C-alpha cells in the first residue's frame, strides 16, 4: 500500500499540473529542468520527480504528464513522448466521425497505451506516488477526482466497481477529451454488474488548474488522507501551461455575436477559473514563487490577510503568454498568438523554448523540494 499518511519530521509535497493541450509542452520543459536541477543538487542521476513528490495531480494534458511522473518516468522520456507524438494529437478524425470531433481519439489512445502500458491500472504497483486525475462525468454531470489513494471510498477492493481496476491510459485519455477536439471516452465500470459512464475533459469542471482542489483533497479528511495543513507540513508546486489573456481593447458591442460568444466564452470561463485556483492558493498558502495575478492584487507574496499562519508553502510557475509576458522572459521573438491555441502542434519547439526560459524561477522550488 502507498505511504499516504503524514510522516513526522517531513513535509508532504504536492505537484499540480494544469491542462492546456499541446501547450503542456511548456510545463514538460519546466519539469524536465526541475528534475535535472534536483539531480545536480543531490548528485543522484537516477532521481525522478516521483521521488520528490508524494502526490501528483493533473487535468487534461496535465493528467497525461502527471500519470507518467507518478509511474517514475524520467522527464526526458516524457519530453520525448510529447515531441515525437505531437502530430498524433492533431491527426484528423475519420470522415464519418468528423461531425463529432476534429481529431482522431484512437491515435491518442494508442500512444497512451504505449506510454503507460495497456494493462497498467490506476491501482498498479507501477505507480510510485499518489496520483490524482480530474475528469468530468458527462453521464452524471459531475466532476470526478480519481486517485490511487487506498482510503478513497470507491477504491475499496471489495467493490465490484473499484476504481483501482480502471486502465490508467483510459483515465488520462478521458481527462483530455476536450469537446470539439476529441470524442468523449466511455469507461466501463464493474465486472459482475457492468455499467458505463461517458467522460469529457476535466477542464470542464472548472479545474483546469487543480492546485487548490488538490490541497482540499489531502487535508479535509473526506478522502481518508488527512495531511496536516501548515507551512511546516505541506508544500504545493503548481505548474501551468502558460497563462493566456486575450485583450481586445478595440472591441465594441457590435463585434459580439452568437458565433463569437460560442468560441470565446468557454476559454474565458476556464481561464478565469484557473486564475481563481491560483488566487485561492495564494490566499491560504504562503506564496514563495509566482508572477502578478493582476494589477490590483499583485503577486500576493506579502500577507495582507487577518491570519498570520498559512496552511502550506506555495510555488506557482506559469509564463504569461502575452507580448509583455514573453518579453519579460526573453522570448519577444515568439508570436504570442501562434502559441496560444491548445492544438498548435506546429509550434511545439517554440513552446519548449518558453518553458526553458522559466529556468531561473525553479531555484526556490528546488530548495523547497530538498529541505
């Protein structure tokens, strides 16, 4: 059984990874650098991120990355997977399914089976840390937080529909089943009495950034983990796929119509929810690393709240994919509009370059990981 209970004298560490389609290449590049820095500091060339983090959480593309990390996969291999398979993420759907989605889900499924192993389940001993994947159950209209946590109610082995028996590749695929881009994923639960649920992208839950929800998962006791909540006992690293903000200062009300609303509103809602998760973490946690959220609240590193004690130490690393944001990290030569779409696979090297440009922001995270 995984070691999920609080250990005296050692802070628990959480790694949370945002979704973002192929933009997750930014997060992959940053995490590759983080792993390399940890290896350099420890002198252990075999050290992987699952050795440093007790729980890895992810939504959508972040779930794909997070599952690989939880299995102990070196980040260089995860990076290679994304670079080599980027085009599979945008393989056109068959003509007879084109009305359902733009891209072929089977191409992605095949690659995920290869990455994790077709027979690897959520409860597999291959997972070396706790893993939390965010999905949206379209059948029941409810968010699902699926984990290999042995204390979770739906992970009990005596249940016919124990979640630990579900294929890992399928859960990751379901979490990344973005409407319009990919068909939903139908998952069969139970053996004696089978039933099916249809799942779509976990970002639909409002948890594109699952950081604060992950904090709740491990501390509120509902899921049986009950980690202590204090700066000495808990550290959370939240890695994004690049924060976007579509400024349209020249827009007027005549430019807004049914079509433009259908295109723009989902992204606007997910981006707002992503920033809210970040702000919640900075409110209840001690922000050590993080850019400004906006001009009014700033980076929230200075405590302006009526309580002195924070509930965890917090690092947020996600570059701003705007002209000013790219200029601030020396990437002004990259067109911000070209790397904003979640399916911009032709710009995967530019996304990687943006991730590498955040290298210096990792120093405080490395120190915290090794304390």
